[in-house]
C-alpha cells in the first residue's frame, strides 16, 4: 500500500512538472506590428516598457514585424502571433472565413492620403477615370478606403483594368512608380504620402481628413486571437499598456516621434527624416476608439469587391475588456 502511495505521489509530481513546463510555454506573448508611423502605439509601448510592466516578470514578450496586413493575418492564423496592430481591412477579410480573431481596441485614425502625380492632370476624383492607382496590397485598408472614395463619383476599381486599375506595390516603392510614370495616383499611409509630395513631385488629392471617412477612417486597430482574449489577465495587461502608450503619445508628441524614429531606424537601418515624421504625425490621430459603423462599411465594400462572400462581422469587435479598463 505504501509503495502504491509513493508511486501516486511521484506521478502527481511528474504531472506538476510537465504542467509547469506547459505553462512556461503559454507565458510567451507574441506581438505583431508594422515598422511604420501608424503603429506608433505599439512601438511606444515596447520602447517605454509598458508591456513589460503590465505583463510582469513571468511573461516573455516576442515581437514580429510585417510589411502588410496579409502577412500579419497569415501569421495570426498560424499562431505565430497572438496580438498586435494591423489595418481592419485584412482582419475583417479573414474574420468572415474564420471568426477566431477580434478587434479589441482602436489604435490610429487617419494616417492615409490619396496622392497624385503633378503632371497627371488629376484635380478631382472624377479625373481618376482610366488611371492606375497604387495601393499597398489588394484587400488592404487603403484599397477599401480608395473604393469608398470612388463610390462617391460612381467609379469602379479592379486589379485587372476597369475604370480605375489597382496596382499593388509596397508603399516604399510608390515614389519610384511616381517618377517613372507607372501610376498616376496612390492610396497610401504616412509617411509615404509626404514622401510622394516632397520626393516624387506629387500632390495630395485628398488629405487624411478628407480621404474615405476622413478623421473617422480607421487605419489601425488592435487585433487578437480568440485564444488570447480568453485569457483575460493577459488581454487586460496588453490593453492597459496600449492605453498608456496612446495617452503618452497625446501628451508627448515630440518625444513619441523621436521614439518612433529611433525604433524604425534600428529595425530597418534606414534614416528617418524628422520633418517627415512631424508632418505625418499631424495627419493621424492615436486613439483607443473604434467606429463600428465605419468597420461595417469596410466589410460591405470588401463584399462588393468580391474579397469576401459575406459582410456579416458580428462578433468581430469586442471592446468589453477595454471598456473595463477605461
């Protein structure tokens, strides 16, 4: 009987050790974001150690950077990341096929513009008829915003011709496309809009406060997997850090700009212009708010474009934990 008892205790201890190892693995939070200005809240939260402070010493933080929302969502689907900042366009396109991801906070409104080449002869939206417009990627937030703007003048956009032809290209490549005459316009995020103005002889057709939904245009949100949001403690910690970053940026815009410049330079090795950053910051608004009507309209436009079969995004937006913090 005594041997059986000892064996039982040994099994219990072994199970406890294995469980402890399993928990160690579970205590890694994988955060994704883009190394650009519309992801400023995530960058500031990382640089100011807000995530470390809120998660505590028992949690390891891993980060991954992405160049577009499609790659971000692919990583989220394969569980390479748990949470992070991304445009709502790619997120809702995946959500209608696999509702395992959620918007749990806003991050940035605005921060995107519609620019044209100066010699294109384009002075109004109607003039885009028959032109080629650069977007970051098909189905991106800027793609959806462009479609919203074109609806106002009864123009259609397709990736294979049509009244307005979409041309997918990395934002960093749009200046070259402008100077080569490969496109007449670009729907892009900052600071690339300012770059087109100053380095590619471009001009703004629609500023950040006019493009698509204007100042209500949701450019960046906090997205998370269902598995992550089921852990309320971790989700609360992330959102608390995110909210602290948003407040810091609003109260200390110049310091926030310096933080972003340093962070992006260290990641990419590219020199970031201070004036360019300052102008770009003036064209966006950091926020935790989410305009649910705008997100729904984005889903409707994505369906009309054929990116998704349904625009039913019930459950996509879950601000319940954020509201408890606020």
